C-alpha cells in the first residue's frame, strides 16, 4: 500500500509546490500576443473589405479567445498578488 504524506514526503516543502504565477502570466501574455497578431494579420490581409462566412467566424473566435486570455491574465495577477 502506498501512503501519501504530502509534499514533505518527497523532500519538498509546501513553498516549492506553489504555482509559479510569474511564469504562468508570462506564458499567458505570449499566447495573447500571438492571438492578437493573428487577428491583425487577418485584417492586414483583407484590408478594408468586410469579412464574411468562415473568415468572420474565425476572427470572432480569435477575438473571444483573446478576451478570455486577458481575463485569465488579470485573474493570475490577482492570485499572484494575494499569495505574496
């Protein structure tokens, strides 16, 4: 039978098991920047023409994803500040 006595049983302290919020925030910001770059590239490619059908759907999904990422970044920042 295996007993789990927490992180201390593995030679780790509870501090070592805390999430690395700084790295998580950096990764989330990079992902958001990449998504924003895709949106900008689509608009640069299409110029002043209106988007239709699948392209409009794609941009809508990217914009939604970018907004969700922004919310996640804000949440991570709040969590990081709360745990300092």
